[in-house]
C-alpha cells in the first residue's frame, strides 16, 4: 500500500500540470487534482489499478474534469478574475511572447476532446497507445483528433516562418 | 541522397510526437530532407509543441501544496472513515434503543384482538390438533352422547345440544372440554363429526360473550374454513376443510339447530350463509 502511495505521489506534478493546462486556472486545477487523488485513494483497496498508475490517475482526472464541464455548462461558465481578457495587452517585448499568448488562446478554443488529446500527447509525452487508453478511444480516433487540433492551431496561430520562440533545451 | 517514398500524414504526426522507433524516425528524417514542404509542416508542429510546453510545464515544477500530498490525504480519508464507522455504530445503538422502547411500549399501541378473532383462532387450532388424532380424537365418545351433552353444558354453565348432521352425511364422533379465555366466553366445548370418507368437522362452542351481541363471520384461516357466530346464549365456530358448498350446508345445519332454527338472528345468519 505504501508503494502505491509513493507511486501516486510521483504523478502529482504531472497531474497538476495537465489539470492547469486543461482548466487554465491554478485553483480549479488543484481542486481537480485533489478530487482525483481522494478518489484514487478511496478506491485503492477495492480496485487495484491494472497497468501503470499514471494512466489510472489520468483517467480519473479526466472523468472528473468532464463531469465538471458538464456541470458548469448547465450552470453557465464562471471565469476567474485573472482570466478575464484584459485588452489591450502590453506590447510584446520579444517576438515569441505574443505568439505564446496567441497559441494559449487557440488551445483554449479547441473542442474539449481535441484539447484533452493534444495536451496528453504533447505536454505529458504519453504514448499514443496509453493516451487512447486514458481517453477511452481507439488509436485511430486519437490520431484524427490530434491532427485536427494541430490544423486548428496552425490556422489560429499563423504560419509565419518565424519560430514561436527559441527552442529551449 | 536516397529517394524515399511518400510518407503518410499519420506517420509524420507520430514522428513529430516522438512516437516512432529510432529506425522509423530515420526513414522519416530522410524523407523530410528531400521534402521541404513536409519538413516545414513538421517544424511548425514542433514549434506548437514548444509553445505548449513553455506555457504549461512550469506548473509541474511548482512545490506541491500540502493538500495534494497523497499520504496526508490517505490519513484524512482513514479518519473520515473512522468517523463514519462511529456514526454507523451510534446509529445501530439508537436503532436498538428505539426497538427496545417500542417493544416495551407495545401494550400502549396494540389493539386488543376482538373476542371473535380469538375464538376463531382457538377453534381452528383445536380443529387442527384433534381432527388429526385417531384414537384420542375425542374425550367422550358419541356412544355416551347424553352424558357428553350434560357434562359439557354443566362445565360451560350454558345448555348446549349436539346438532344432528346426518342429513349432511356426518355422524357425531364425540366431544371434549377445552380451556378458554375468560373474556372470550371462557371454557369451550368441541364436538367432532366425521363422514364416511373420514372427513372431519368440529363445532367449537362457548358461553355467550359479555356483550351478548349477535355477530357473524365466515373466514378461512391456516387452510381451514370457519363459520363463526355469536348470540345472546352462545358463541359457535364451525371449522372444516370441506369444499365451499358442503362447508356452507354443514354450517347452516349447525346454526339452525343451535339457534332453534328461528328468530331474527337466525334470519340474518341464514342470509349471511346464503350470500356470503
């Protein structure tokens, strides 16, 4: 049991990162992660996760996120004050800055299923097979979602030859 | 430079997402070197990836708040569960107290069963017990009918007679004295009749109830049919397991003979037996 708790703990940073990217709100994201952890811990006695603990946790997190989406769609969206669009934005200091804000908005505008898939593969570096398992979809569906997400980002994000930013290693 | 055949968009995507093996990736890289358009596309995806990571990776590097520590959450969960057990235990204790109090307070809520119910129950019970007996079905046999009737009348302090059910095919087998509740007519006499097939019918008689009011009831209980009536002189319950019509005929015969075959009460009960 202690091993499982350690394994879960090792996944917390990734869960927070993914939740933050999905929700764009640090508090909402951490609440989501807490719910996810509580659910996982409460179930661990009854339900031994088969396969990697990470996939199990991400599945729980995504289910909670989707339930929350459904609920907020019924309630009407709430927007944290710091997320309110504040126009005009301060002029970009570097060429990359503006592009980042733009791509963040583009990601936010993606349909949820495309956003979930893209972030899982790109941000979390999850393999196609694992991502398809977490999302509960066939791998072909996953790939078409990724492809559509990339195309949408390209249209919104522009196609300038200029890199968004210097690649940081 | 080696020419490479066309590579699917899926493969390009998989390459950009780092999903290909080293050998596969090499093939794609050779293709990209020869196809600047595809290379530009992949480069664009790579920049998208960089942007996404730059935007969101920092969240993973932040110190994890205490409330997201699994060990701590697990401990809290255990506490909460313990609390839940305590609640459940308290609920069980309360339920027990409630049941106990309810049991003790039973006499306050319980309606005393009607005398007719008690009499019918006793009559059916006695029928079941003694009609199953062979050698000891009766206490006094019918060859001492006169003694039987006198004895029972004395014990019940009420004159009774043994109805003649021979037109219905039943002969008196005998009778016995049974204890009874004082508020429900006191002691009881049971007369037993038997037909040629060994089918038995019993007639359960007590002195009149304190209210001496007429009453009629035809009911079935534990698989036996019972016709009960009460008047100012006696209560009588005819019990048997005969088919409906025959049971009715026997009951009518008993009723007629024990009520003298007439009077207002006879009329009502007669109608009751005709229609009910």
